C-alpha cells in the first residue's frame, strides 16, 4: 500500500464503551481498536486511516529502502519520513500521525 494513507479493514463489531472499541480484521490479523467513526456504522468492509498514539508508538531507524506498510508479527509497521508537522511522507500521499 505504499503511497496510500488508507488501510482496508473488516469491521466485525462495535462496543459502545466508553471508549468506543471496534473488533476489526486486517491483512495483519484481528485487532481491537478505538473507533472514531459513527456508532451506527454497520459491520462490513471499510477504508480507514490509523492514528498513532504517541504513548504506544515505537520509532526506530528504517531497515529497508523506500516507504511502505507491512506486518511484522502482530505489529503494523509504517516506513517513511516524518516532517516537522508529524506527517509521515512516502509515495504520492502523506500519512498523518497524531495522538489518539
């Protein structure tokens, strides 16, 4: 998915919380994530953008060339360059990072 800030997921179930949690399936496997969409969203396929929580993000030097998104075990790994506005660049579209 280089060049695209969007990731395809399948929404299985919403838990109204608080916080609102979603059980989703991704190419990397299942996850429970904080849902920022509408509580009325129904199960099904969605294109989503991930927000990186600074308390849980780990930043390290890239081990490969070029931008990319991949799975590493149960982790989603985003590779690119951050600018001064916390935008992860790579490909034709930026990847916005922020605090959840």
